[in-house]
C-alpha cells in the first residue's frame, strides 16, 4: 500500500509565563490541568481517521513550552503517535525547548522517547535584552543547557534568534551571532521582531499613555537601516560558517533543513493535535478550539473548518513556494493544476524578472537576493491575480 506523506504537529500550550512579545496560544497552568490536557490530547490522536493511509515523515511538538511539563507525559504522547501512525524509518521528531526548563534527565527522556531534533529558543545572548523580552533565562543558562543537549546525544539542534529588538544595536546583534556561532548548532531560525496586537509590547509601543500610567518605559525599536544591517550581518556570518539560507527566516548546514517546516512550504498534508492546533488533510483545513474547557470535554473539537478552492491552492503554492530560496517547482505546479505558472502569471513573472526580483532557474521560479528584500510585494501580486479562479 502506497501511503501519503504526513507531518504531525502537537501543541503544548503551557509556559512559565508569557513573554512580552508573544501572541501564541500559551499560558501558565498547574499539574492537574496538564494531566487532564495530555489525556485529552492522547484521545484526540488515537481517534484520527484513516491514519493507515499516511506515513508520518515528521513530528513536531510546539508551544508554549513543551519542555515544561513532566517528560513522562511527552513520552506517553509520542507512544500514542506511534500506536496510531506509521512513522517513516528516519522520521524527524522535534521538540521545542526553552532555556530555564531543561536538565540532563529531561533531555535523556526526550532521546528515549524518540526525539532526534531540538529547537531551543535563545532569541538573544544579551541578558538585558532577554529581561526586556520577558524571558525566564540568561545566556549562560542557555549555553549550559545547549551543552547538556549535546551530552544527551542530540546532534541536530536549532537555535531561534530575534533581531530588531527594543534598544538593540547592530553591534549587540553581532555579539549574539558570535556567541551562537561558537556553539556550532546545525540550524538557525532568525526573525525580526513584530509587535503583535494584544501583547504587552503592543501596549507599550502603540499606547504610550497607558504604558506610562503603568510606570513602563516606552519601546524604542531600531530604525529600518539598523534592522537591515542586522539582517545583512546575519546572512554574511552564517554564510561564512557553512550555513545556507533555504527559506526567508531559516538557515541550515547542508542536510539539516527542517523537514517538518519544509512540509508546510511545499504544502504537504499535516495533522494538528491539541488546543488551537491547525491541520490540513486533503483540501480540508481545520483549526481546533482555543477554549481549554471545551477541548478537555471534547478533544479535537473544531473552531474552524474550510474546504480550499483551486484559487486558494494556487495562491498558497505561489506564496509558500517563494518563501524558499529554491522557489516554486514549475513542473509540479503544472502537474497539479493543469496549467503552466508561466502562462497563468505571465504578466507578473515577466515584470518581476525584468526588474530583477524574480528569476527562473531550471524548473524553479524563485526570488533573487533583491527580491527577498521586498518579498511581500512580490507574493501579494500572485494572490491578487488568482481572483476569478474557481
């Protein structure tokens, strides 16, 4: 039986406390709530329909802080995944971890449970900036726990970084890059700070009067030139040490690209389990409820379900494909939709190729180095031109 490839995402919403910039579905909780949650989570996984039709190529535990709950609960959920799904022999299994929640016994438990990749959220090596962000750790704690992960046998580790932080200078970001470089991770995800509505940062940045009444200092973000300089330093530094940029915000040593995240960009089907988790099976996309009480009563209850149209699929194929440096696979596009992208988007592709923002390399349409700097502009043009598709 030929099984279809599948990515599996498991959401663990618990954290010690919310960071000042975080708009993810996460919150502090007690042991009882966590125990009930994992019971519901395992029920949801066990009830997944048609599991035998799929082979899971990746499993990703995200949050929140998956490294916060009892690792025995994480192990039980991994066991349930293996009972429900066929896992590819070399499936990538990642767990997100926050410094300040790790120790040797936890890391060894994750290895025993079958995890072969860690994603550790450092964000910055500057302890002052970490305090501003509301992180619970110092850089020294991160460094010790990174080494503990190596000692536990993890040979594939991602480090999350952020730049464009309040009060951050280009020189401070360079120091962070140097500190991370000395640890030699296999993968780095680097994002510029976005002030999201509903976060403490939003109030301090957009509602100065309210922030002042609370006795909070206003946020001073680096200007556009400084943020651009940080991104250039990032690319230059990582290129020198053997990393390559394979997606807008992701850099890896050859062969260490995230298989799970790549699945989203090539539109591989994925199953999402847990509070607020999203999935896409066939043309059906869903999002679980964000209401904890409702989820505990009825694991997997949907908050939203959508059937994707051809227009949706075409737009996503172009947008997500152009996020990768490899670009959109034009042969695959034609096989899937029965029309050449070069014909469907002749005007847009021609315009951006002439302006040096897009190029065709072999069978791929991709952004140029200049194109990545204005990627949103390019991508939006393909969304607008799908109007009128069924």
